[in-house]
C-alpha cells in the first residue's frame, strides 16, 4: 500500500499524468496518476490516504521545489494536471463525505486589476494541498468579496494584485472583511506586495510564493 | 555626440561613450496627468525630454496568424472584450493600462494549429503592415533626425502567449513539444520574412528592438533548460538575421530573467532592457556576469520613482550610476518598467537632472 502511494506522489511530482503521455521521459510507458489512483482504490487503499499520502504529498514536494526555484511554472502546471487525474477518481468520495477538504478558501483578483495567471497558479497549489477553492474571478470589489464570505463561509480569503496602482485596494477589502468577519484570515500576494504592506493593512499572511501561502493555511486555518 | 552615435556605441559596439544613453517608456495615461502638472499640451514627450531612441511608427507588423487588428466583441462601462487574429479573447480596461484577463483561446492544440493557423504564416503577406507608404515616411523622418531609430516587434515567446495563453503554452512545452517547436519555427520564419521586407523596401534602421516578456517577479516563466530547448534556437536565428545587416538586437523582457542571461548572450542579444529591480536583479551584477558582452538598459527601480521623494530617487539612481561608471558598463538610463501617472512630472524631471549630473562616463 505504501508503495503505490509513493508511486502516486512521485508521478504527481514528475507530472506523469497517465500511461499514454510520454512526459517525463524517465517514466515513459509507465502508469501515471490516472492508472495508479484507480489501482489504489481497487485494491482497497482508503481514499483519504490516497489524497494525503499520494496526491497532496506529491504536490507538496512540487511546491517546495517551486519555492526554492528548482522547478518552474511548466512543472507546476503539469503536476497539477496529473493531480487532477487522481482527483477525478476521488470525486465520488468527496460527494459522499468519505473524504473532506481541509477547508474553504475564497480567492480573487482585487478591483482594478484583470490579471488572472498568478491567482490561477495559487489556486492550483491550494487545491493540490487539499483545500476547496472558490475562485470569484478578477476585478472583484470589496462588496463581492464580502458576499462570497457570507455565502461560502471560508476559513480564508486570498487577494491577488499585479499593479502598485491596484494593490492599494487590498487595504479597503481587508478592512471590510476583518470588520465583518474577524475570524476569517486574509492572505495577500502579487508582484508589488510585501510583508510590510501586509502588516500595514492588517492582512494575516503575505507570501511571495504559493507554497508559503498554503503552509499558512495548513498551519492557521485547518 | 548625437543620440544615434551614443546609442550605437553603447548597444552595438558595447563601448562607453561620453555619456550613458537616455530613454524611457510611459504608460498611456501619464502624459495626460503630467499636462495637469505643467507639461505643455500635445508635445512629443520623447522629443520634449530629449530621449535617445525612436521606434519607427508603423514597423510593428501584425504577427497574428490572421493578419487583422483586434476586434471588439463586447464592452461595458469600464472594460472591453477583444478577439485577436489567433481567435484568443481578452478583457482589458477601456481607458487605462493594465494586464488583460485571459478569457479563452481557440488555439489550444496542434490540430487547430495545423488546420486554421499555421499556413497563414508561411509566406510574405503585406496585409500584415498597417501602411507601408506611411512607414516609409516615418522611416525617412526618423533617420533624418539624429535619434537612434529602431524597428520594433513582438517575438517568439510573446507571440505564443498571445496565441495560446500562458497555461496552454507552458503545459504544451512538456506535453506536446513537437507542436511548440513547429510553432516557433514557423513564427520565426515569418518574422524574418517580414523584417527582411521592411529592410529591403523601407530601409535599414539603427537597430531592431524585440519584445519578449519571459519572466515574472520571482522567476522566468520557463527553466533555463526549457529556454535552451524551445526558445534559444529561434532567438539565435533571429539574432543571426539581424546581425547579417550589421544591426544590434535589443530585447525587452519584464520580470526576472537573470537565470536566462547566459543563454540570451549566447543567442546574440546585444542590449537587454528592462532589468526589473524588484525581481532582485542588479545591472552591475548582470554586467559582471556577462563581462560587458551586452549592453543594459534600465534597472532603475520604478518604486523609487513612485515614491516621489527626491532622497529615495537619489538613493536608487546615484549609487547605481556611479557603479555603472566605475565598471564601465555600456548602459542606457531607463526605469525598470514604464513610468506610470503616479510618478510626478517634477520627479521625472529630477531623475533627468540626476542623469545629466551623474550619467557621464
């Protein structure tokens, strides 16, 4: 059992989606996450162990390597694609309640900013870390963030901004969330954002990379 | 020395002439804001500030497969949805700059590429040029001045991003490398074919300035290994073409591209701009790493400009120029991005004073 979980984790780390995909060369012709997850379920491995010790464990390694600058965005995307193949098999277990997400995160790009790539990559890490991500899009107003918090009751809200001219909107949004829902953590990120800015606006977490934000969620919200 | 002589010495010959070069880009709404602060209305901002480089207007030919300008599909009070000649849909702001939202990409696999888009790029197509006669006029006017005049264009990685978006592109490098190589090969040939036409029919400029955003704040989009495999051969081919006319190849890239620097030098890039400082890049370190084999343009931290504080601006500019002078780095004074309207006119004027005072070799 341990062996197949390690194989799943390794396939997520290496971006081995399924047998039919030749990438990566070192695993060409071998089973990928798609086949291995199916085999694990068929052989009676509990779904929550496949999730935590296989899929999430593999994505966690990718996150650490990405944080250290040892892998790059294409590696992350292909690993996330591989992970999603495993998640496809686990979907029924989420629906039945046999396995649960660690919690919910609402994520959006703040008002004034249409940039969506950074938010997308962070979402991949959060999902790969076992979180249920509610992506409310780009150019999101404080009011829309508040409505999403009321509707989904997340443990945390993630705010993304690309520009110095739009990061200022994070202050207003953070203030509104904190005054209406003080227990909800606010995580901020994006090119112009810094720890000192996060401290000034009262955000709970700033991370220069997705893995740091995920670690904050795991530490403080689950 | 004229602007042309100064920039040619720096970018083409990698020498340090009497002064550092001087150039800048401005966000589209900056000039309007500065007119409220005393800039004479309607001036050519590059002439007004006596900047060295001129992009020859009209030389930006259409590199989309279907040679059309972006078409508006829908709009609301603030934003507009456009489709480009790759069938890609973006949402962007109507009246202010910003990075667009990626909505959808028609070109999402190799079959679509071959069926709908590939063949349009195989031959010279004059519809790609907005107006050749106007381009000739602009060329003549530019070359009659003493400015350093360039043709400008997007190239390979940037074209791929506009065609298929970041996510499809970056995944496909691993999942369908054959498609990405074919795309790069076809697009590179198309770029060369159309640049060649411009040089032959319009004239030879002082340099070719190509836009290729390959990084974000933390890292390049792709690893040096993927760059070497997928992009380097085509940059090299473009560089060889440009050098065959004895012209310098200037490349713009936002973001952190330091890990790619040795590969860019090997590809034949002569001048690199914008060297984003907040990505942890420093012009002196980059120049030392390349032993002054290429010229650098930029690296003046835009956040110092945006502070609108003379002391902060001095602290950013003065030591950097002193180090550039001491190390004899071929260098063009330039922010590490474009100047937004949040930078006051007075601040920019002060930056120019600092260039005048400390920007001599």
